[in-house]
C-alpha cells in the first residue's frame, strides 16, 4: 500500500499560493538528516535545504535555510544581524514557534511568522528539496518560490559541513 502524502500547513500554504511543487516521501531515519533524504531521493545533498529554527540572545526566533551539506556559522550570522549571539532553538521551543516537529520543520505555514534568512547560493540552484512539514516528506520546487513566498534575506554564513 502506498504511503499517503500528508496535508500539512506547509502544503496548504503552497497550494493556496498556487505555486508549482512536487511531493516526495522517503523512509525517515532518526538523526539521519539531509544525508538520508538525499540518498533516499537520489538527489545531491547540496540541493536538500535544511530549515533551522534559531534564536537571538533575547530569545527572538528566526529561520535559517541552509544547504544540507553545509553548516551555519552562527557567529557570522550574529555579526550580520548585529546581535550578540545566535543559537539553535531547543526542539520543544522550535516546535512551539513553528508547529512542526524537529526533522519535519518546513519554512512554509509556520505557526508564528519569523524572519527568514537564506544562504544566497540556494538561489543559484534550478530546483531545491525542502521539508514539506512532516518527517520523511520533502517538496521539490524552484528557489524562486522560496523568494516569492518567504521574502528571505540573503546571507553568506555557510560553512562546509
């Protein structure tokens, strides 16, 4: 029996916006990250985009979109934002802000509106794979959709993974 594609807040937001995307289910592995999703879907890990929920020193949340094979320099991001520090949110805090479980966090359809920062080189790709709002579920779309719907600030804070 084929696995049912979930209808998440992210999918509702993408459908409401009328943007083209494709849905991709895969066998989720706990702590497998983008390496597993890239392998399962047969795509370059660089094209799998992580949605990271972080916060500044005062606890204000933000989203960072980063290539799957790269890490975020929180030091460089804090400097860029004029903040003292940027740190990853704890899973329960990230869930409170987004409504998504860690491992299934999408930047679309979040519970709370947050500023979005995206590694600039994401927009050089033809197609990206980004979480659709559930573990084991990515959507593929043009990076221009991210630009159009999320209006992210482009940053250069990526480090080799």
